[in-house]
C-alpha cells in the first residue's frame, strides 16, 4: 500500500486500486479532460469578474 503525508503527523493510506487510479491521473493531459458538462459563462457572468488582488502573506517572525 502507498501512503501520503498531508500534514505533520497526518498519514493517508491508499489501496492498490487507488494507486492505479492516481497513476492514471498523472498520465492525463489537459486534452484528456472532458469539459463538455460545464456550461459556458454568459456575458453577464463574465462582466461580474473582478481582477484578483495579490495579498501579502503574514510572515511568522520568531521572537
């Protein structure tokens, strides 16, 4: 079985079948993804979009 550590001390175990599925996903390209079930955005929806703002992340300073 394979495993993945998501956060310190947090371990996730995968079955052999899940590992095979992950390998399949790793080999996929963007062209392999079917987006046909996602509806196109309307002009009104697109007009509502706002530019993303970059935010400075707080830096942890050890005292």
